[in-house]
C-alpha cells in the first residue's frame, strides 16, 4: 500500500491553521485585557523580546533536529536525559491542570450563555464529558484531526475579529470604558499614584502564555511532506495572524468592559454583551449572538486541546522510553500515537476537576476555580520552557545539523540575545506570578499556588532521581553480564 494511503499528509495550510489553533487561546484574552491600557506597551515589548525569538528558535530546532519529541529531544541533545526529564515532567503536569481549568470554563460559559445555574451533578457530567472527549481525540494524529483544528482556528478568527470590530465601533461612537487620560496610563509598572509598581511584572506571564506552542508544531514533522520548509512558514505566517488577532480581541475587551469588572473566566461574553447593549441591539439579538459566540468559544476549547494533545503526548512518550515516566506511557496505537499517556492525562484531569467541583459545592465563596487551576498550570508550563532557550544556545554553537534546515543567521551578540532575553523574561514571569507582592499578606492568598508549585518541583526531582538510579542499575547490570561472559 502506498505510504500516502497509510498516513494522510498535513499540508502547509493546515499547519498554519493548527499553529493558530494551538497558540491563539481565547481563554487567556480576558486575563490579559485585565492588565489595563499598559497592555499595549506590554504587547510590543513581549512581541520583540519573546515572541519573535521564541518562534524563530522553535523553527530552527524543529528543522535542525526534527522529532516528535520536540523540546524533550532538543534539551536531551544539549544537556542529557536528566534535564530533558525535568522538561517532560513540567510539560506534562501543566496539561491535566489546564484540561481541568478548561472543563470548568466550559460549564461557566454554558451557564452564562443560557442564563441558568447548574446543579453540581450536571456540572460534573458536563466536565467529565469534556475531559473524556478531548482524551479520545488525543489518540489521533494531527493529520487525522486537521479538520478539527482548521475549523477551530476559523472560529477564533471570527469571534476575536468580531470583538475587535465592535470595540472600534464603540470607541468611535461611545468612547472607551477605560479611557487613556494621560500618556502615563500606557506605561508598564506605573502605579495609580504615578510611582513605580513592581507588581506590573506579573503581567509578563499572561502575555507569554498567549505565545506558547510553537514547539508543538515541530512535532508534526512526520506528517508533513517538507517540514524543513513548511515548519518555518507555518511559524512565521501563523505568528503574524496570532499577533493581530490577540491585539484585536484584547483591545475590544478593554474598550467594552471597565477594568475592575473584567472577569478572567467570562470576559469574552461580558464584552460582547456590553458592546451590543451599548450599540442598542435588542435583547433577542444579544441572546442569539451570545449563544453563537459562546458555542464557537466552547468548540475552540475542544479544538485547542486536541491540537496540543499529539505534541504533549509525543514528548511524554519519548520521556517514558528513557524512564522518566512509566514504560507503558510510551505505548503507541497503530497510527503511531501514544495512547496510554492520553488516558492518564484524562484520569488526572478528571480527578482535579472533581476536586474543584467539590470545593465549589462546599465553599461557594471560594475563588474562581478556573483562575486557580490556570495559574498553577501556567507556572509549571513556564518551568518546562526554561531549558529550551539554553539548549538553543548550545546547539546553535555546534553549527547546523542538516544543510537544508532553517537557521538563524547573525553574530554572537544577536544569537545570545535570542536565547537570554526570553529566558530572563520567563524567570521574571515565574517570580512575579508566585510572589506578586513584597509583603507577608501576599502569602494569605497566594499560598496554594506557591505550595502547589513547590510540590510539583519536588515530585519532578524525585522522578529524575529515580530515572537516573534505574539507568545506573541497568548499566551496572550490563557491565556485570559482560564481565561474567569474558571471565568464562
């Protein structure tokens, strides 16, 4: 049977749309808009300091070292299995947390769209259904589920462009809900009193999260005809589209909703409602648009996770083969997709979601569960990216691994800045996410995040130590067998 019959190919058009579907995440737009008017300067800083270097680095590493292992493979080639194991652990542990946060978001949006309150059994049923669905979709190759990510990207284009267009109309006809009263309103890290405000650095993490996912595109290389050309093109074209639509959506929300009223878990629908009321739309029209937009948004929560599935699962399967995770997690189905890891991700995500439902049921006054899960997911995800930029510096120094792969040209200063600046921005993002204020009172509300991150780090180190111990024992046993044979 011809190879093309055995495995459908993933074309450049689909690769661009998959890039958009992976990185353009609607659930992070409202939290970013909550930054206020200084977000526009933050976007410019982060586009130059993080987005461009990160995208080009992912294109270089993805074509010079093509592998479904993605970041795991790159870090392993640069620093060995221990650091690669750490990357894999943080990359995975964020995933069930993110899945649980999105399951919570699905029920939040359904209640907002339909204007009803759900009982906890119904909330449980819907969230479990969501987790089961994305887990099942996780055992498909990206080329098999391209239609899902393609339509997901189109839905994101529609509702993000829509909110941007409404924002422009409201701004011209009614003015902004968050007017720019002076040029200092645009400056990052400037407090209400005009003084320097370190807490503004906590916003770095939100914007970085909006940009993450380029390395996932490199895991699609086996499904592409010419990954050396198609991956860089997908990164560049997709990156430009992502930047435009993020700016449009965050601008629309900032224009429509007063800063103090922006909700992390429902800002998108709030903005549509507010702007439609402002322009005089009827209650029926508002309801219809809310349901359509909310439906598209929920669909993108399915498509987004499905697009990430293959990349995350492939990284974990490679790590399982080296002993970081159970060997069974490396098992693949007939299409070459790791399926055991997808099952376990779903199980852990379901446990987290159930815990969240119980907390919300017993303690209705508890903080927004979406934001709780999202914050811990964000911290562990950012931890997984730190070694990648150092690996780039080391691997780039060795020279091209393949002649036709993408290569970032430039002198030592440029290449060093490409690796160091994103690395430092992630460090800043991590620190100010964990410690947003320099006072004891901060621990009263942020201790769950600090404790959760600490536990994740400790477990990761135990896993890496256990992997190293197993490998040493295996090498020792091998040497003994060789010695026994030679002594005979």
